[in-house]
């Protein structure tokens, strides 16, 4: 059995999307000849907690931890949050008017915590892992980011000569909010310099979308594989889909300002005013942290009383809630890098076999998956008339059958087990050179 060290910030009991990818790889890697060893902080500042995920870590998995110091206690004090409050990710704001201190904190974050606030764990981790790996050899190392400090830890350990895969769940300087970091020229150059050092020194890069792979090639990456996120069939073995008594439109996960489908809310409001009984039958579920702008747009469309907002549920409970839906909403970030955005939720949407309504470019990677699996519709950010037509067609079908039928197929290629096989092949390619 070959051994691989996985350097990750997110690990159970941390919750959220950042955990799922490598939790599932770890679950299946032994079936493909690799024993995973996880290196992760013992005291991370996680955006959410999901104790139930600890049961998904295979028994006997070795998890190595060291403590991390992060500046979040100072940050919380600076912006007026309590020590027990958690920090939102992705520039999500729950207040209508961000405080002056919020803007200052973004400036500090972008210019002084490079590449991110976990930078203080890099040097201690490099020292620890060099000693640990000399005593406990492995055949390969994987770093997964963001946070991209994980890649810099692997870069520091690279001198030991162990093959290294840098896994990018999101881009670095091409991330959608990079332009919002208020970077100085010095900070911008440093971000790019660190990114390039990872790209050039890693033996292999993996990322989650075809467009982002091309972006990395344009930055100089020579050896990159696309291994998307996916769904775990085990999560749905005992799953019982229940039809809602109403025409239910659900969104799973956080929704920040860039992901807010304002034209969709307007279209939904217009349909509710033009079709008799539609409003009485409509239910909107927002399951995750949601930006204040979303609620303002929903209110202006006259839909506030129809919204059920749930800030967080454990993963399996969240899937059960989503399974009650008629239509699954998939709004993409209206940002320059949108073509490569494939939210992790799309794969669980596929497994649920409920029609997907994607708001984003028809030429993007998410649209490609929806098209190839025949799992729903994709409509442009501002194509309100097309949205009206799609909503109306779905509702007419719902009126007749109390449901909307999904004709999806060919989505087994996105099962976590199949994707782990591909990751194992990537690791094998490094040690068979």
C-alpha cells in the first residue's frame, strides 16, 4: 500500500464545501492502493461545524495535527464580532451597510496576510513535516487550497524530493474576489510570485474545471489534470426523496452578492403576479448563509413571505431538505472567471435527480455538465424573458403531475469513487516515472 500525505486546512468536524472533496478522496483511496495520512490544524477557525462528518472518516485513518495561530481573534475584536461568532467566506455580508472597519480589514487581509490568514502556519508546519516525513516516509504529497498557504507548506517540504500534487479547488489570483482585496502593487506581485512558485515546482496540478485548467496553463502550468468535484452514492443509499406539497425552488449553500440572481427574483415575482394561484403554491428555500442583497431583491419582488431561510444544516440533513424540492436553483457568480465555476452542489443536485435551473453563461463549464447529463436548463444572468418562460413551463408541468420529471443521465462519471480512481491514477503517474 503506497502512502500519500494530504495537507488540508478543512477537515471534520469543520463543515462546509471545503471539506467534502478530500474527505471523499480519503474515503476511497485505499481501494485504489493508496493509504491517506491527513495533516491538518488541530484548532482551525472553521466557517461552520458539522460533527456528523467525523463518522465519514474511515476507521484507522491517520490524522496528524499541530496547532495553528490565526489572527481571527484580533479581526473579530476589530470589527465588533464576539469570539464565538464565525467568519463568513467569499465576501458575504449579512448587514446592509458594511462598517468602515470591514473595509479596512479587507485591505489588511489582502496586503498583509499573503496568501491568506493561515500564513503563520507555514513555517511551523514545514519544520514539523520535514522531521515527521524523515521518520515516517510517504510516496507522495498532496496540498489542497484554498487556503493557498497549504501549497506553500508543500513547497517548503519539496526539498525532501517527494512527488507533490497541488490541488486547486479554487483559483488563486484568478479567484472572483481577487480584485476586491484592495491590493498594493507590492502585494499583487507577491501573490503572483507565490502562485507561480507553486505552479512551477509542483510535479502535478489538479483543478476542478476545464476553464480553470486552461487559466493555469496560461500562467505556465505544464502538467495539469481536471478532476471535478462529485457526489458520493453512499449519501443517497438510504435517501428517500419526498415531494413537497408546494412548487418548491431550493438553493443549497452560501449566496453572496455576486451570486445573487436578481433578474430571477424579478421573473419569479412577475410569474407570481400573472398566473393565478402561483403565489399560493410557491415556496423558496435558501439553505445556507445569504447576503442581505438577496433578501432585499426578494422583498422588492414581493416574495419575502414565501422564503424559508435556514442558515446551516448538517450535510445529510441538508440533502434531505433539498430532496423535497421541485426545482434546484444554481446561480453562478457574475464575475469574469464565471466560465470555470462549477459549484460543488451541482453534483449532489445531479444525484437527487431533480431538474436544475442554472443562472449563468450557456458556454460555461456548469452549463456543459447540465447539457451532457440532460439535467436541467441554463439561462443567462439577465435573460429575464427566458427565465419567465422556463419557470412557467416547469409550473405548468407541476400543476398537472404535482412534480417535475428529470430526464438526467450519464452522471455516474461524477461519483466520488470514480473521481478517486482518477486521483489515484494521477498519484501513480508520479511514482512510476
